[in-house]
C-alpha cells in the first residue's frame, strides 16, 4: 500500500502508516399488491418460459413465490438467499409440480443471477439443507427435509430434479454427522454415519443418471461424493473432465475440484494454483478470467490461514470480466472490496465501495464504522494510485522507442551518481524500490515519485527536489515533454556503491 510524506510529491510505499490492520477487516413505498403485480408482469425474465402474453405464469406460482424467485442480488443483499428460501418453502408445502416446472425452466434457459451465479445451482442450495448458514439444523430438521424430498421422488419418479436434490441432501447430511473439525476429532459413530449417508447419496445419484433428463448439478453432487469418499486425484480429475465437457460454463465444477486439490484434502502444495491457472487459460478471454475470479471467491477466506496463493491481478481482471459479462451482486461487491483493501488496491476497492453504497455486508465487515473507514481510505488513495499508474504507463511507452532507450541509458548514468552520493552518508537496505521522474524540456526536474522509504531513498528525493526548486538542468533534454522515466533500484546496489 502507498502513503504520502508531508511533501505530497514524495510517495512512500508503506502499508503500516496508511490503513487499519488487516485483521480489522475480518469481521419504496409501493404497496404489496402493486409489487406483486409488477413482478408477475416481468416474471418471464426469472422463472417463466414460453409466450408471456398467452401464458403469464406457466408454473402457477403465488404472488409471494413470484416475489421470492424474482429477488435481485444485483440490487439488494441476500437476494440469492431469498431465492433459495423460497424454493425451500415450496418444498415444505410439497409443491412438487411447481418445483419441477421452475427447475425445468431455469435449467433449460441456463439462467443466471447478476454476478453469473446459475439459478439452478442456487435452486438446489435451497433444498440441500434444512436451514441456511449460519443457523444449525437439528436432527429433527434433517429428518423432515429428507422425508419431504423422498416424497417428491415417490410422487414424481422421473424427476431428475427430485433425485439430485435428495442425493445432494444426503451428502450434506453426511457432513452433519462428521462435523467440520479435523479428521482426528470425528468419532467412530460420526464416521460410520458419514460413510453411510454418502453411500446413500451416491446410490440416489446413480439412479438419477438413468433418467432421460440430464442436469449439470448431478456432476457437482458427484464431485462431492468423490471428496467424501477420498477418490484418487486421477479419478477426481476424470470426473471433472466429464463434467466440464457436459457444461463448460458451470463454474462450480472448477471450484470444487480446485478446492479438492488443496493440501488439507490430500493435494500437494501448488496443485490448486496450477489447476486454477490451467483451466482459466483453457477457457480463455473474459470467461477464463471470470472463472479464475469464481475459484478465488470460493476458496479465499479471511478466516483461513491456509489460503491458496492465487494471483491478485488475475482476480481483479476476473472481477472486471464478471461485471462486463453478467453484472455484479452485492455480495460479490462486498467481497472484492474487502479483498482489494487487503491487497492495497485502492482503485478496485473504491469502485466496489462506491457501488455498495450503504449495503455493507456484516459477513464481510465487522461493523459500519469499519466499512466507512476503509471506504474513506479507498476514496482518498484511489486518485493517488490512479495517477501513479498513469505515470508508469507514460514511462513504459517512452521506454519502447529507440530514442527512449538511448535517453534512459544517459539518464540512468546521472541518476546513479546521485544514488552513490547518498549512500556515502546514508545507510542503505536490501529493499527494492521504484522511482518515477518527470523531465522538462531543457533537462530540468519537474516532478519526482519514489516508492518506498529508506534514508538513502529520502536523500535521493531531497537532491532531486533541490534540482526542481533551483531549476538547474542535471539531465540532458528529453525526446519530448513532459517526459516520465522510470528507474528501479535494488538496495544491494546502494551497498555496492557505498563500498566503493
């Protein structure tokens, strides 16, 4: 992260002086009738297929169901949770025909929410557990859910949706028995139930595979089976490749397999990172960057010290690609703002926080005061960082020309003499640092940026500042003006210069 010395033009690369501790991160007046009417009119874009005029509500949904399934996570927090809860309530009322109808429509249309989440995946999330996180289901809650899903399978034996939902629920039920602790903390009875419920989930999924309708979620559920049963890496990879071939855009396959490759599941260090880069590269373009973002979003957690080392620039590109392709959900905006702040990227954080407005997510921020503090930091520093990028871009372009390369060779000779003078009197260190200097028409110093802090770097800045004030011409005239030039130094060069 970057801070400013009292002299605004001397830029110091120092995280501790500017931002709060990273640890602090871890924590319409329309009536109901009018709303329901408007939602019914626009239902086609959410859950209805076919001719809207002749069949405005093909699935025969109630007004409340229309409202729940029309939740917009791009405009409001918890939109996806509201969708999943609506599906869960429909199951509780045993509306099996409606559930199959909605699933068929969103599956065949490959419908997504803002942010790119597939509606069919969220649909199953509403059926895979009795309650939503962070609530904890009781044994009775699980029995009720399993019985409801079994009734659905019995009532509609050809429904692939019912089978996949029941199989997925059993897999989550298995984790209810195992718990979320380390393997050595699980009791013998817990392991027994875990394996029994996983086996039952797999049996039901095997039945589903014989049905005429195929569902992309089936492969995702089978990947959970692979994880629960500790399949070999080759077996798990073969399953992933089958899934990817079936529906390349169903990014959940990549998420769960990348997670499966983490050392805590038996993978080797670096396996997850290599896979993430490989599969994103295979897809390529905006979709590949979007996929990389989705894998990072799934695996990176502020509460986990064992996060994979994924590329922040690639994640940021993925965020931009997601917004371009699908828009962005409020949950995603809160996540990227928080993560960008950790990485010191004020530009990305500022963009996301401005769009969040007052919809800060308690899952992402400790409280509103913390959110507001980071928002203020991002807004203030984004302009400074944007200017740095502008100068770096200009310097890079200057260095691409033949005359620019010749000028840089001449410039560096003079600049290094200044460094040597400073290292005679100032201690140096092994830090690498970046310098940007703007040269005027006759070789004057017009502006100076030095990124990092050390006594020697401060000395260099002061000498250049003196040149600027006195209007002397320590450098030869540049090819054009204004002319930004970048020179990076290693602290070892200071030490070598000091020793001579």
